[in-house]
C-alpha cells in the first residue's frame, strides 16, 4: 500500500527577540552598590539579610539598596515598576543587581 | 524575576537572578527568548518553602552567595541567534505517521495525532478570513514569537478544526495576545488552563454543544477548538511541559473544551448573556478567554426558591473559591466563573433574580477567615502577606482591615461583577459547576468574532459539501 506523503509547514511563529549585548561583569564587588529587586515571596525576607551579611564580610564597603526602592517587580503594579526600573537603578547609583526569588 | 533582570541588563547593569533549582530551565528559556541566553542565574538549591531555617541559612551561605558572586564577576559571552524557517517553507515531508513522529520529536505536538499542516490545508483555513496571512495579532511570551493569522491557521489544521472555525480561532488568539491577559505567566506553578466561553448565533451555526456534557470532549467544535488554544500556547507562546521547561504547572489540568452558553435558555429567562454582561450585543459572536484552575465538585442544588439554590452555591462554589482567595487579595483581582444549568436558573429567575443579583449574593455571603488566608498564602510562598499593607496600597478594600483578629471573616471575592455566570449544561438536571480562576493571570478578555465578508456564501458551501459527504 502506498501511503500519501505530506509536505508540511512550520507551526511556530517568527522569533522577535534581538540579541542583547551584555556589559562586562564586575571584577571586584568591594565598594560597589547593589540594587535588590524582589516580589516579596519565597522567604525573600529571610534569604536577603543572609546574602547581605555574607557579601559584606567578603567585600568591604559593599552597599545595598533595599528592594522597596524599586517597587514590587511582580506585583499588581509591576508594569509601572519595570518601566521605571532603569531610571531608578541609575538614580541610586547601582553597579549590580540581585533579583529574586524565582521559584 | 528574569524579565526584571533583563531590563537592568539592557540598562547596562550586571545582574544575578536568584532561581530555585526546579526553575532553572524555565529561567534560562525565558532569558533566551529575551535575547540574553547567558543571563546570570544564581541557583538556590532545593524547594525553599520546605526547608528549616537552619537548612535555609546553610544553603544561602554555602551555595547561593557563591553563585551570586560567580555570575556577577565571571566574564559572560553574548548569545547567538539561530536561523529559523520562513512561514511557508516546507520543513518536512513524510507519511502521516512520519509527520506525527517528527512533530513529537520537535515538541510541536500535544501527543495526540495531528492533521499534517500542508500549505493546501492552511489555505483552506485562510479562506475563512478577510485578514492577510502575515497580519500580526501580537507577540506571545514567554517565547516572544509572532502570532500571525498564518500560524493560527497552521495550528488550527493540526488541532483538527474545520476551516470555518477560523474566525473563532483568530478571536481567541486576539484575546490571549492582549497584554492584560498575562500569557507570559501561563507557565506558573498553579497550572491554570485557558477556558474559552462562547456566545452568539455562531454557537448554533457551528454546532457547539451547550447542553449535557458541555465540558466533555465529544463534539468537534468544542473539542478541537479547546485543543487548538493549548496547541497554540505550546507552539507560539512556547509553553512546554517536561521535558521542556517553560511550563512549570506543578501538576496542571487537562485541556478545557469550549464552554458555549445556552443562548435560548438565557433568552427565555430574560437574563443577560455572559457576553452581554461584558458589554456586547446579544447578536454579537464573542469569545471570552480566561484562566481556570480547577472546577468545583458538581453542585446539586434543590428547592423551589432562589435562596434554596443560592445557599448551596455559597457553600460549595464560594467555599471552593475561598481556598484560592489569598492569591486574589494579593493582586486585587479574582474572576471565578459559575455555570448554572438551565433548570436551576429557571427557579432562580422565577423569583425575580437576575445574574447581577446572583453575583451580589455570592459576593456578600462568601467569607473566608484571615487565619486561612494567611496560612495558605505562606504555604504557596507569599512570605510577606499582609492584608493591612494591601489595604494601605489600595489593592483591596477596607473590608479586609477592620481589625487585627486573625479569626475575623473577610470577603472571599474582590468584586461582585467579576464573578462570571454562564447558563449551560443539562437542562434536565439540577446541577451546576464552578471554576476557580487565577487572579491577574488571564482575567477574562473578550473579543468579537469577525466573520469574512462572504461568510454566508462560504458557510453555505461548507454545509452543502457536508451534506453531500
């Protein structure tokens, strides 16, 4: 029995992303300002102080900007918080970001 | 978290995103679709919510902080974009079995046999819309791929739809492509499933079931269109269950067939239809898509007064929905849906009640204790759950902050008008059923179905062909 042969097309859609060129990382975190982003879940309020404590011991002069400065990035007003994020990070002189908790 | 980190990276600031072990694949896939396949992910080991304080401290000190330091300081390479096929390129040739096997291997199938999407079949579907194949409907996250009329037709073919369903399929994709639908969150752990509610003359025209077994697979229109939306979310939005990684629905739910409202029953009752409550005319054909987390048990209510039935609705529908109110109050959104069978609706309507009266009664009488809200909020991972703070931020009303008594009762629903009421199901039985919904993730979004200008002629042709077959 000869079965029909089907010529089929691709079921996905065109990918829209553009490759983002990543800026150089930071060689030494000492004296740097770390911005914290959070949605306030998954025991973030327990995890973050320990992260700060351990990093402060290893990197003298490291400074943390609390997540409340940037709003809840996955809350009811996340669209506004995300839109304002670049300006807020620069305004606080942030050198690096720790974002969490993804779970 | 990944999306926020991506914004920071675009602003030129290095990031470390803390992600628990079970979510690494999802985080990496999301980062890739944002053009940052090498985004720094700092793993937190294990299931956070199940660890003792001592375990948590040890994991942060010995694992997490090292990972954070590594991703913030280690040089990173930029990703490279791969070439993909054009929309009408032939990507495979083979028999029915071979095509199905190929699509399964590529993760483009839901596991059921598909109809091979040939150009000829796709063209048949495109004949049932005035829109151009390349018309862009939206960009669907998390994969961030284009949703076009063409890809709607391709996936409609695969799902086993008829070509004349095309206007309905387009309206469905228009709904889920709306930014407020939050399709990007469809891979969240609660595992919600899209529910399509259909209204208008097209219910009968395309032969949708709206009576007994309305939520069962078994009628082509309801079933194949229900399959279509999940297939489209898989292929275009990129939501893949294991061995994929973008759909983290922990357990999930089987796909929903289309829920069509019984328009005749609604007219006989003198009620508004589901879509007319949402601002459409009764003769408009309308799809509404929203999230559905789970159904209630079958709600058998008996009696010859409206209140007889409402008491049971509050107890079973309200009680079930109340177990998910902790997520609703956190976002200030909640859109559960109650399906009332025509026989029950008739008793309620006979007492002069409208759908609005039902919504108001459910809202006023369904309560949940703050103790229960806080318990379930903590267990899901909302470790900063604070009703008084939510009231201060204006997310929920002052009804939630009347005192600090943990045993006080507060409303389980956010607004009465946000409780959906659909008349459907077996007209010969006193049963209703409800759906719990997932707060701001996929609130109901309605779209009018736009028929092609020569719909009548096209559809007559279909009916004639079917009759000849």
